[in-house]
């Protein structure tokens, strides 16, 4: 299965699902309020050097952030979709069945990006602030 996600309209997200041969299989669609994109905010997040700052200060930017940040399939054929919300420190994750039915929603820290979901565990890549060393951390989860 190949997944391509795109935004649809000012307040929605759309996930188009294709098979391995590129044939369209289905679309998963949900309304979701988009977060406004403020130039000063994006500069504080991304512009680490003068060249990037100069580029972003003069770039034409969209009015809002994308709705979807990431889509991660798990070993049970579910889709885990992180969405950009107004709270900067977290993503709102949606767990969807293979057909697109919403199973669960939860907030998860952006500082602990989810890389893999397998065998009842979420695997994240986390960076130790003092040493800047990355490590993989495993969290157990249950969906009732």
C-alpha cells in the first residue's frame, strides 16, 4: 500500500490511498481546523542562520500550516496521522483503521517523534538535551 496525503480545502485533510501499482483505492477525509502560519513563528522555529532568515523574511508564505504532518502505518494495518494543532509543543495524533474509521485521538510531544508502531509499542527518536545524543525509546500502548 502506498499513501499520499494532501490537504483539501481550508479546514480539512485528505489521505489518498494507492496500492503498490499506483492504482487509487480509497480516500480518507476529515474536517480539521488549520493552524494559522505566522511569519515570526516560522522564523523562530526554522531560521538558524542568516541565509535562511533572509530567505524566509522575504518568501511568500501560505496563510496556514498544512493539516497533516506525518502518516505512519502500523503492523495492524492502521494509519497513525499526526496533525498540526494550535499548541506548539504537541501533535494531535489520529489512529485510523485501514478503512479510515477514527479509532483514537491523543496528543503527543513533538520532541518525541514517532518513527515506528509495532507489536503494541510506539518507537520514538529522542534527543538528550545536554549531550545531543539521539536514542530510540519504546513506549507500550493500548487502544481500547
